[in-house]
């Protein structure tokens, strides 16, 4: 990870995903969007307070588009290609992924909730938000789906069977402790971030920021 910034890896992952799902995007379009986001991130860092809650100043941000044949585009293009290849290498070129969305609809149908559009859209949103956490690498898909359904029904005030003899999550072979743990991962995303935390995350977009964070958080016994 020392050789790559979060921005580079994110750009490569999105480009690769667009190919795998047969929804290709133009490389230049992706690079233009990432350049805008990176510049806005720099602006946010420069204008962020040093303490207290995070405050965003996007309204006064003016994006200067990159030159069509400028070095910025080619630098980002190279970073994108390298990141895509590194992701494929780390995955062993095994890119078969079972997406959870179709199974979510099946689960909601079993529970009789597909007639509620708000239920479907909110649960779908929780699955998307969970991509910002490590849960997809830690838990089985039925557990993650059960967590999304649990959060949805709790927030919308929908009752589901939960008595000792009729627990709805057991229909999907999910353990309550694991479902609750996934809910915790997802709900932590919605906590208000401090200015310090926001600044730390924004700095890790670049390779330099990642290296600095790794050096600062390296265990004391590994400084040799």
C-alpha cells in the first residue's frame, strides 16, 4: 500500500469494475471526474479548521479543468493503468464476484417486503454504503443482507418475527451476533467526523499521505 494512494486505487477499481460489469466508461471521463475530486479535496484540506467538527466549503470551490494534452492527464492515466493491473495481480486475475443485490430482492420477497419501495431502496443503499467498510471481506453475503434488512426495518418501524421460535434471520442462515456486528460497521459511517479525522482521510488520497500515515502508525518495534 505504500506505493499507492487511495485515489489511484479507487480510480483503477472503478475502471476495472466498469469493464467487468459490461458498463464501460471512457478513461478520459473517469480521469476528469477524479481530477475534479482530487482538486476539491485539496481545497477542502486548505480551508478545513484544525479542530472541531468537519466543515465543508464546496460552495466557493472553482474547478480549473486540466489541459487536454497536459501532463496531469497522462500522469493520472498512468496511475489508473498501474492501479488496475495491481488490483488484478492481487486478485490473481480471479474477478468472479457474486453481487448481493439480486439476492436482496429474493430475501425481501420471502419476508413480504417487496411492495414497499422505501424498504427496497433503503436496504439497497445500506449494501452500497457497506462497501466503505471491510464487511464484504469478513462476513458471508447472507449476513450482510440480513444486516441491511435489519437496519431498514428498524428505521422504518417495520416489525419482523424475532421470537426464539421464529427468527427471520435464521431463514437465511445468519447468526445474530454477526448481523449485529455488520450493523455496527455500517452505522459508524454516519457518525459526524471531526476536522482532524476528515483531514487525515483526505491526506491519504495521495501516496505521500499513505506513506506518512504508515510511518506515524508503525509499531515501535519495526522502526529498524
